[in-house]
């Protein structure tokens, strides 16, 4: 597989940005953004789709940690014998 050229990269990134905007506007409701998802998958190599999907999940998680903070789970109670 050859690397995407400049125009293909721009089309991919544009489709990604449109999808992410739709997901942000619709509280991550994928059903509302189906046409943008299809365009994104059609415009980008499969590995890029996988990468950008993981990247968005990470950025959302990072944002949540920065705004809400981290609370460790309760430690399991040790069994008493």
C-alpha cells in the first residue's frame, strides 16, 4: 500500500474532523453521525481509521481526567481467616 498523497491526506483529515464535530455535537451518539462515519472510513486508510478512533478515545479520556480528576477504586477488603 502506498502512502496517501497530499490531497488524500487532506480529504481524510477533513472527514475525520467532520465526524468528530458531529460526535461532539451529538454527545457521541454514533447513530446520528453514520453518514460522517462512512465518509471517514471511505476517505482514510483502514490503519488511519483505527488510529484516529483510538486517538479520539484517548483525548476524551484525558479531558475527563483533567476536568473531573482521578478517583482510585476502593481497595478490595482482605479476607480474614
